[in-house]
C-alpha cells in the first residue's frame, strides 16, 4: 500500500468512526446509557473488517462472472444467507423499480 492509499484508508476510517460515533450517541441517549470512546473505536474496527470482507467477496463474485464491475446480482448473492438483509434489499429494489415505472 502506498502513501496515497494509506492516507485514503485513514480518511475513510475516520469518516466511519464519526458516523458510528453519531449513531452510538443517538442510541445511548435513547437508552439512557453511555459508550466509551474505546467502545466506539472497537466497533469501528469491527465494522471496517466486515466492510473489507464484504468488498472482497463482491469483487470475487464479479470476477467469477467475468466482470470487472460489481452489480446487483453480486450483492444479492452475498445476502443470500441472511434472510433479513435479503428481504430488506428485495423490498428496496422493488421500491426503486416501482418509482422508475
């Protein structure tokens, strides 16, 4: 990884940390609880690792299909083992199609 890529990765992780921090803050206010910066940092690292895994899987699916671009079928293939996620994605796709028609 070169310096430019490392800088981009750090900026992306920082943006993710900020987003997760805002979500955690909103939820802790609702629950009347507190979250430490260490918790937010650990959650950010876990989400980052999941993003890396998902992106590698999506790239592999597209490559296996002989494409260089990830498409909807790759995403749905990834979601196939998570019924809740798959149903949310299908509902979103149906809604988008209805709005286009």
